[in-house]
C-alpha cells in the first residue's frame, strides 16, 4: 500500500469511528420529580417497663432535608389476647403515639398493632394492622473492656451470658456510655445472626470496637458502659438489614435501582391506594454494665 492510499485509509477509518461515536451519543433527561408520599408506620413493644411508641408519618422527597411530617389524630392500639393498650398522641410531637407508663411486652406472646389513619385528610380513615411475636430474651451476666487485638487505637467490649433455649437466633446490640446511646443511627445498628452466635453460651464475645482517637468513642476512667442485647424476630432483622443496604446504596455504583424496603404493615381498607412503608415489631431486652 503506497503512502497516498494509506493516508486515505486512515482518514476513512477515523471518520467511520467518529460517526460510530456520534451515533452512540444521546441526551438523557433524568427525572427527579418526587414520587407520591407514602404512609410510614414504625414502632415497637418491648419488655422494658417504659412507654411503648408508634410513630406515624408522611414520607418526604429525596431532596427534602426536614423531618418527615407527623400524621396527627390517628387512633392507635396494641392488643395481645384479651389485653388492649390504647396509645395517646404526644402533645409535643405530632404523629408520635405512646402507651401509658408501665406497659410492657411478655416474651412468647404475639402482639397486634391497629391504626386508623386519615392519610389524605379527606375525613375518611383507612385501617392498618401488623403482627409480631415477642422473642425470649438473652441473659447477660457481665461485661469487660479490654485492649483490642485489631489495633492499639481501639478498646473492645466483651460480654458473658446465655442465649434462651427458644432462641430467635437474631440479635442486635446497643452501647450506652454514661446513659448516652453511642450507636443511635441506622448505620450503627449492629445485627448478629445465628452464624455469629453459634452456641447458647456467650463467653467473652466481642460486641463493640471503640476507636480511642474519635471523641465520640473515647473512654475516660470512671465511664459507665451499658451493653444492651435485643432478641429480634427474623422478619425485623431482615427489615433492618435491607434498610441498611438501601441506605448504603448499590455496589457497584451502577447496580440495581433502590427499592422500598418490605413492610409488615398491611392495609385492611380494600379501596385504599396509599403506599405503605415501615414496620411494627416486638423484641426483648437484656442489659449489663461495667465501669472503665
């Protein structure tokens, strides 16, 4: 091939490549309009002898930075066998419904949430329900704070105790320092399943690693730490795990699209077109404390 023909070949090949690239370019408009608001019902009954809480809100748009709007004037109750616990709306926090002080759940029982909500403000209420079994609690005997094998920057929190014979095999852990909850966000919610707690005996189980170079977790001599273990239903453990995955986003970046996390709230009004999110659960608690 002489130089003139070679040059013509290169020009033609380059032009063809540019045409191919141009043909692959297309303007894409990404629509960011908010989806219709959803009814969100989230709450629990536990073995704590404190007020039990149910929160009812209206979902907000993705780019909205304010708290979701609470839905007032709902009728909310929790029932078990022949017991009915009526919840009253907080005068200071619309959409937050509380039992009377001293109401608590009993392990081995099943509890039903019932809520009548006028979501659209049209004067017509829709009926919603959810059920949850209350798992049997673990028993914590003691806790200790030791140096972590991970790094000299960390301290670890160990616990001793026993799992119940009728174990749900799903547990979460929370840590309080001087009465303040340290892992109070969805990201910090620590879930352990039966592959982590393989035996009924808990012996020197590491449940928290505290980075002593971060002010939030840095301990001072005399600090009181309280470890709380919650026995969860498998359904609630899955709900938390799914919510955490949606919060973290898809990996890789261009993986599957986000989706609404599955709820156990069901609508009893057949003609309702209201979208539903949230969860109602029952769980047991056990605590143990130690001083650093």
